[in-house]
């Protein structure tokens, strides 16, 4: 057995007028709930761009207004030390919980003094920068259009898909003579759990999941902000069918979200924690659908509201082994020689 209690900390909407400190206070309340739950959550996962409204939906021409959405980072001053958000990490440390959170990163490399901006996720032990940026660089014309300007505001992630081990998060336990006994990790040959991170649009790309699958990932963490109604982004239906209503569109967007996370969790024999910022941000709807998925592709638990909500489950990461040693034993069954087109194009 490899038990791990995780919590997806869904956030309800964050309005333009909401301050960073009010958002951090909401996040700290969720951390308190995670600490008080039985069993206590060991890892709490927050959504993409968790500290602010989903600002890429707006065309922001004023540089200082735009810059205010970002957290400054340097090698000496990582995210958990950023003055805005330090209270969250301090709280997590006090409660003995690992946190994972999405944020807009303004990275300055001291060697070049150049600032680069990314849509990032991370914690004190690992960082990931979103690779697949949806939307456009130039704003779509028209008033009241929900924009998707991630390509304008962020650089593409430059770290690839590095799986990482989370030290001490899981203690292997063997059932022996009816009694649970902790065993040496080496004896089981498993060690600390293997984690990977994705951000929102990344979850629609099988290449991203497979990159982690090939590194033996057991748990993928994925935060998102998914617009419920974005006809410009989804393209028009090429058939002559009547266009989908707002409600039908939202239902289809939710369906595709679940299709991606359940099928890719199954095909890579891993659990995934998928957590959204949801509800209506200044009249712009985001889908809900926060859920924890198992290696067979089943939804273990999902959110019931469009507000701040903790979705907690105790997972047994040993359940990844069946898929990894049978149908999806990637080392044994993959046929890489036939996949050249995947990297040639
Ligand atoms: N934030 C983000 O990446 N959103 C995109 C919007 C797609 S619109 C259906 C996503 O893939 O969820």
C-alpha cells in the first residue's frame, strides 16, 4: 500500500476588486479545513493563477496594471518568499501540509537581468511552467469579448515536463499477518512518490501526459481556469447545425475537460488531482469539475459547488502498479520506432 491523502482546493470566483490578501485569507481557511479533516490532508492543490482573477481574459495595455498580477521571482527569492503570498506558505508549514499553487511568474535571471513571464505552478520542492498557451497574441475585436491573451502575456514554458519525487509524502506499508507494517522503501523498490504538474490547457495534450507517464508518474497535479463560453476560442461548428446555446456550450466544455483527465490518467496509469477556479468572475463564467481521478480513469471524488470547496480523498498509489505492469507497461509494449512523426512535425 502507498497511502496518500490529497485535497483539491477549488476556489470560487475572484473578482477584479478582490485584494490579494482577501484571496490568501480564503486559501488559508481551506488549509485549516484540510488540516482538520480526518485523515488530515498531506498535500493541498490550488488552481492555476490562484491569487487573482483570470486576467488573460482582459486586454491590459497599461504595463503597471499588468505587472501587478505577477509574483516576482529570482533564484534567491522563490515564490514561497514573495511578500504577497508568504502568509499562505507560512500557514502550510505551520500545519505540516505540502501546498501546490498556480501563479503568474515574473522571473529575473540575475545573469542577464532580463525579466521573463510565465504561467507557473509550484511549491517549495518543484516548479513547472505551462507549455501549451491557449488563445491569441492580438486581442479579438469587439467590446465585451472574453479574451484569451495568454500568448501575449506569457512565454511558453521552458522546463519541459520534469517529474519529481516528493520526499516523505508516502510511507509504503505492507499487509503482513493481518497487521499493517511499515517497510523499508527500498525493499518495495518504490521510494518517494513520483509527481508531475500540468496547467490547464496542457491537460488536453496527450504528449504532456505521456512525457510524465514515461517517467513513471503516479500523481499528476493540474490546476485550471476554463472559460465556460468562448466561441472565438472553440471555433465555429462546420456543420450547419444550430449553434450551441451558452448552457450547451458549458456542458460540452465540462465534458471535454473530464474526457481529457480521465482518459489520460488511465493511459498513463496514474492518479490526477484536477482543480479549478470556478464560477462567475465579473460576469465571465468558468466551469467547475474539480475532481480526483484514479489510474483506471474513474472519478474518485468531485466538487459539488461553484465556490471555495475542498475535495479530499485518500489514495493508494500502489493502484498505479496494475496498469504500469500490464496494459500500459510502457517499457515493454511501446513501439517508439513507429512514433517518429510525433517529434518530426
Ligand atoms: N487557462 C486555460 O488554459 N484555458 C483553456 C481555455 C480553453 S476554452 C475551452 C483550457 O484549455 O481550458
